[in-house]
């Protein structure tokens, strides 16, 4: 049909039907605001006028084809379901190994490893600053001996592994490679992801060892090693999750995450790598919040922006370089301690949004995660949520079923435009490193978080069970408690491991690592040799602090 006729018909309908109806019921709408959770205005009814200027071929396209708005594979979930992962890690490596094996037996497709705070911050289990935190919010890994237990009986060449760790990521990845080497597993058989996204640490999560520039240098060393030695490994999981959890809007999450990714591409090219050699192994990690359509649109906009930037800004030739492949996790920040069983409904809604948005991998949070690490029964429900969607909902039968929707396409473009405005601003600073040092993304996120909290306080936004539909009766659900004896066991094991090491050989390896770090060489080979001699996370992190310096957040708010 002629587009002019369609637009004319819509205009006539709005004038003669919709507008009089709204005017007649004006009292219903008085004082109400109809926006997404990120404060984007939502039309009462989207129609042809809302997709004017959107090119069906160049902007929406088809699944598996540039600009990948509709998904990175032509058949998406018909051909292969998203990878179902459940974040797991607590107590000792033995405890987490048992949880890994349980989840795999229940149908989980890949491992996703959570580390405790000492490991994340680069401290050993026996360090005074680790006291009270060992194994409490993830598994403790101090040396290669812990990695050997953590993955005991798990075939590294058959199971993909995701590891969520950033500042000491080079040490943990080196341990994983060392474990494979010691088992005789070829490096080209290792599949998985290590997060390693240091830029988002300075923006949002605040877990670092060194200042931003040396941190990115270490990350680039990893990326170079992975490009040459680990062809199936995703060298960075560029993470918007923690940016969103810190209070960012959907567009801010999208913009700051993609700007981080573009920075890593620039770093790889400056290192002398061909963009088509490493870009296909960059992956992403996004949050999935409560606003159903906003989240679907966010995933679609992310793929479109990334495809355009890699193809046009960086002149990548390989279509795989243009593909934004992403893991997603339901929003931890959306879960409530009040009426925690309600979290099952939130997680289901968020999971469905991620799948309709075209995620490639998904973790669903457990209902008890605002109270403690998830129990075995709670994590099983979370996994079953994904399986029910996959097996019973019918959404896998057709690709991007919301493609072409007036509202979804309108919202996709709206989020894209807002994200691009942020990216342009970042480049006005001279890039993301400069923007971070100026505190720009940090300030924007803080402002958004403050604005949202004010809206909750005024009840302009609703969280069921918190500021509306509250209940005085407390719901008692089982929670997982990490007892002190687990920490004591791990500390004793770490001390025993350190005592059994060849001190002379380790000292030589650490001197080599220090020399390479000072000489600005790629330090991954030296880190690998050190961890094979059971150098600890804390020992290598302390060397980094001495060579590269210690960072203090300027808190420019």
C-alpha cells in the first residue's frame, strides 16, 4: 500500500477516533506520566508515523544479516537455543565444583563462575584484608591448586566456561590455561569467556588494582594472547550489567558499554592486531531490567550500533566482526528482599525480554539473591524458568517475532539515538579513558540513580511489595549460609599450598614478570609461567600495584 495513504489513514484515525476518546477520558490521565523505567516517553498507540525514516532493509534488515537488528543468526533459537548459564560460586573450590556438577546434571549448558571479594580485589585468602570475606559471595581462588579442584572432573574441551572477574583476570585466565596445559588439552579446544572489562570497573563496579591506563594495557595483553593462542575464547566480556546495576538508564547502559567496546577495538588496533582477527571474539554482557519492551529494544539497538561502528568506523571486513554477541543476566538490582517469591515473576518477565531481544546466552537470578547466595533449590527454579520458556512458550519457533512492530521499532531507534548522543559526547572528551578520568559517565549514572530513587520515594515509579502492595507479614525462605569453617579450611589449604612451592623457581618467575611489566612487554607469558609455579593472585596483584601504581577513585560528583 502507498505509504502516504497509510499515514493519512493513521492521521484521520487519530483525529476522529483516538483524540476525542482521550479528551473524553482526560480525568483518567490527569497527573499521570507514561514512560519507560528509564523515563523515555511512550506513545499511547504507535503507528506508521512512528517508523517514518526507518529503512526496512538498512535499519531493520533480516536475521543473520547486517545490521543484525533482528539477531546474529538467520534461524536463531530454532537452530540452537541460547546457552543457559547459572552463576555459581561459594565457599571452597570443592563446594563450587559440586554445584557445577549439579547444575550440569540439571541441563545447564555452560559454567558461569562467581568469585569472592578477596579474589576480585587481588588478595589471597590468607591476607588480613580477606578476613570474613573468603568464600562469602563467590568461590575463593588463590592459586592454581584451587583451580585444579574447582574444575576437577569437568572436561574443559567440552564445556564452555564464563568467569566473572576483572582486575586479576589475567591471573585467573592464566590459571585456566595452565590447568588445560597440565591436562594435555589443546588450547584451541578451550571455549568460554573471561569478563576482564576494566573500563566498566572505573565507571561502575569499583573493583580495581591499578589505574585505568595500565589496567587497559594488561587487558590488551590478554586480548593479544587470546587472539594468537585461544581462537575459541572470548577475550573480553564487555559489561553493561554492572553499569545498569549502578543506576544507569537503558540508553546509558548501552552507550557506555559500547563506548568501552570501541575503546578495546582501538587498543587492539594500536597493538598491531588486525581488527578481523580479534573483534569476532569480543562479547558483551547486558542487564535485563523490568521494562519489557525497553529491554527488547535495547538489545536490538545494541546490535545495530555495533555493526555500524565496526563496519564503518573500523573498516572491519569480516561479517563476524560486525556481530554483537551477548550474554544477559536478569537484573539483580530489581530483586526485592520484601516478598522475595515475587522475584520469580520478575525474573521470568526479564528472561522472556532477553530472549525476544535475541540474547545468545542467559543467566536467570534466583529469588533469594537479595538475601544470600542462592540455595540449590532456588537456583534450580531459576534454571527451570529458562527451560520452561524454551520448551513451553513457543517463542523459539520464529525469529524476532516483534520485528516490524510499530512500537518496538520506534523504541529501538529512540534508544539508539539517545545512546549515540552519549557516544558522541564521549568522543568529544577524546575517548572513554579521558571521559572516565573526567568523571563523565560516573556523574551521568549517579544523576540517573538519584532521579529514579526520587521517583520511587514519590511513588511515581512502583516496586511491588516495596512502595505499593506492601505486606507486613514477612516471608521466611531458606537461605544459604557460608559458615566460618569454610573460610578456615580455605586459608589452611592456601598456606599449605604456598609452603609446598619451589621458592627458588617461583622467585625467578616473579622477577621475569616484574621485568616484563617494567619493560612494557606483553606480560601474559610471564604470568602463565608464574601461576604454573603456584604464584598466587595476591602476589601477582601486589607486583602490579608496585609497578603500575595504586588507583584512588577521584569521586568527581
